């Protein structure tokens, strides 16, 4: 049976970068079947909804989902529940029970000097494990009151929601450097106090991993001051949203960062949705200027977390490193002395390396 992948290219640069990720997956020689479906503003324009039922059904029938990006100024005027971000991404995460968002931020040696920190901090290799289906993104009611002059968002967490993401973060830490920092705002928020209590209990069952707790404002500062201190950062939905963007910049470009959003797992393998951390970048869409590496590395994460094909995933990571070592660069990471590549040229080079 081929591995069945739902391909949701989405808006902006989504289709361009996803085309390269599919190209690279095909070049691995593994057996995949790909089926495309609409999502985001593009889906809204064609069907009147950013997450058509057909798309959701396809995702549920597939082994994994490869997603480009959604959203853009063309759809910003829509009412909140029809906007691509809220109307497509959030229900997709909830419906597919993608509670564990895994966002590695790793400096690629060839790009050390491209980081805004200019290599001063050395190589960074951390992963943010972000709770993705709870907290303030999903707490009801999300509403306007008193003639629109008062707005309400509610942050709710249950013990079981915290337990399952913490367990997953420990499993990930166990395959890395055995160091976990749980990030919260326990000096202010009740949800954070519960978070800390639950993580403290789970830590008791995971003595092989060292655990510490850090307040989110301090973590934001420590990420700039000394990012090498971090291995696994475990945190709730909104803190993870913010910290993962911050962490990504330490590595030089948002165009390089992949992500996995995982559901419950069986035998170490999870259903998952894989997407680049960057957004739809409407300003450069359709120009072949986008960096497809984040999408390609997301495909590599799929091989690892959903299909257990760690060797093939590793070969993709190596092909990306090799192409960068050879001096090929998309516009976002271009420097003097390197060679400028279009989106497709970068994808071709990586696929070509794999086929060697
Ligand atoms: C992300 C994005 C989304 C989020 C938005 C687009 C809803 O910023 O995946 O990090 O906040 O989760
Ligand atoms: Mg974000």
C-alpha cells in the first residue's frame, strides 16, 4: 500500500513550495500517493468556505497531510469565522486532534553567518513543543460585547490536555539531549499554575530527562541571550506561537523552519499534518522567490513521525545541507559569493542530490 498523502497547497507561496516538497518526496523512491484539495482563501473563493468538507474528509482518509500556507490581505476583510486562519487552520487542527505541534529550530552550518546573531552564539538546535488544540485559541466564548466595545477570549486548559502534550514532549526529549524546559506564566495565570503542577507530576515519571520551569517573558529573553541552553521547550498554545517565531529567527530565516502537528500515536507513529512555519508571503507569491526548504524539511518530518522512515528523512536533511554547502541560495538567504536560485531550482537541486 502506498503512503497516502493529502496535499493542501493553500494560498500565496503555498503552491510553489509544496510543489518542491512533493518533488523531493517523489525523488526518495518511496511509495506515495498524492491527492490535492482546496484550503484557505483559495478554497473560500471557489467554494465559499476556507475549509470545505471534502478537504476535511480527504485529510481524515489519508495517512498524513502536507500543507502550504493559508491567508493573505485579499481575505482579511472577511468575518472572523471565514478568515483562512480561523476558519480553516484552527478547525483543521481541532478536527484532526493535532494537539502536539513540533517546531525544531536548528542552525544549518552553511548558514551560521546568516543568523541575525551572526554566529556569536554558535549552533542552535532546539525544538518547541507547542500545545495546539487548547488554550486561548479555543476557549469559548470568542466574542464582542457591549456594542463591540468589549472583547472576550478565554484561556482554558484541562489536566488531561496538559498531560498528553507533556508526555509527548518527554518522548521527544528522550530522543534528543534529555533536557526539557516547561514555559508558562505561573506568576500570573491560573492555567499556568495548573500547567506547572501537571508538568511537575509528569516529570516524576521521566527522571532520565532533566526538567526546569521558566516564565515566558524570561524565556523570550533567554532565547536571545543564550539559545544554546535549550533542547526541548514545552509550552502552551499562544506562548508556543510566539516563542517558535522568535526561535526561528535565531537560525537565520523563517524560510528554513519545518513543523509537524501530531495526533495520538500508535507504535511510535502518528497521524500528522506537516507545514512550513512561514506563512503565505503574498508579497512574493507567484514569483519563484520563496524558499522551499521549510516545506521540504516538513516532508522529511512526515517521513519520520508518520511513516517511521527515519533513514529516508535523514537523507533529505543531508541533501538540504549539501546543496546549501555548495552555495545555492534562495533570495531570503542570499549573500555575496553564493548562487541565487529560484524556488524550483532549489527543489531540483535537493531532489537531484537525493537521486545521486
Ligand atoms: C502558526 C500561525 C497560526 C497560529 C495562525 C495563522 C492561526 O501563526 O501556525 O504559528 O497562530 O497558530
Ligand atoms: Mg505563528
